């Protein structure tokens, strides 16, 4: 194992106070049901929004915190990689399947891993201060592929 310069690790320390809130990571966030805030810690978090850079870029993974009001979250989508959700605070419903017909309720500290080719979405199940962690693999993760067509929405993402 090689010797690591401590400066290389210290460059990867993320302080929440330094991570800006990204309110328009996706165009569908302008719809009431999908309003959420993304805090990009590592990687692009599967968004091409340029107005907020990740705290640490260039890693082979993505990790973001998500906050949403009760009942709000992400619509059905899939990625080219699996996605892990961890309920950091509050309860979160993760729904999945071709039409979102299946659902698992995550309580604080619970987690679920969704395979790459499965449509998934999530919503805050009740805590006004709920926080969800979303982790994606594969370096710069491509944009989500949605079940619904959001292309008619005005673009709100700074690209």
C-alpha cells in the first residue's frame, strides 16, 4: 500500500456550512410534488446543474443530502448504476417498479439499495426536517431517465 500525503485527504473534508443548497438540480423541481434541496458533497449527484459545484469533485462515486417537505421528493427515474438511500433523519418512502407500485418505508438510519435498471423515486414521509442521503456509483453519473416526460417544463437548471 502506498504512502498517502495527508494534504490529499484534508482536501476531501466537507463541512456542511460550506455546502450551498441546490434548489434547481433538476427541471422537475419546479413542480410542487418534486420540490427538494440537494446538497452535493461528492461528485455530480446525477445533475448537470452548474450553479453549485460539488464540495469534492472527481471521485468515482456521488453522494448528496436531500431535504424535502413532507410528501415531496423525486419522481420515478432510473440511473445507469445502483442507488443507495439512507434515511438520516425522519421517515422516507422509497417507491420503485415500472409504475412505482412497490414501496419501502425507511425509518431513521434505515437504508435500501436499488439496482441500476429499476425505476425508483422517494418522498419525505412526514418529518418537516427530514434528511435523506443518496449515494450513486460510477463516477460522473448520467442524468436520470424519468418515467414521465418533463421536457415541456421550462428549464430552471443552470447548465
